[in-house]
């Protein structure tokens, strides 16, 4: 959750470890304050590696299911099936 450089660094690390990675950000783009071309390039390259971006989604609640998985409710709906958040 978050689109700053530390969140993206960890997203890349976990993706490299073969984890399914979703990045939820409140804004339209990651890396607020960075050059527009860099922001677009980073998003494109990370997406090509399988990282899924959820732009303009504000987290509202996290729930744990009986099977131990987590669901994240955002302003755009709920995404289920996470092992970690």
C-alpha cells in the first residue's frame, strides 16, 4: 500500500522472490514529485514484470478470512486472497 520509492522497492523485491504483488496507490501515478517520464517508465517496467497497480484506490479496511487470507476494501471495491498486506 503506497506509491513511494520505498513501497516500490519492496514491491520489486517481493516480485523478484516470485510473490504475486499488488500496489495500491491513492494517486493516479506512483512516485509523486518525480519526473513524469520516470514515473511512467517505472510503472511500465514493473507492470511488465507482473506487478499489478491499483491507481486511485484508497484503502479503507483489511479483514482476515477464516482460511487466513486477507481482503482489502478500497473506495473502488474489495480485493480478496492476499496472504500478506
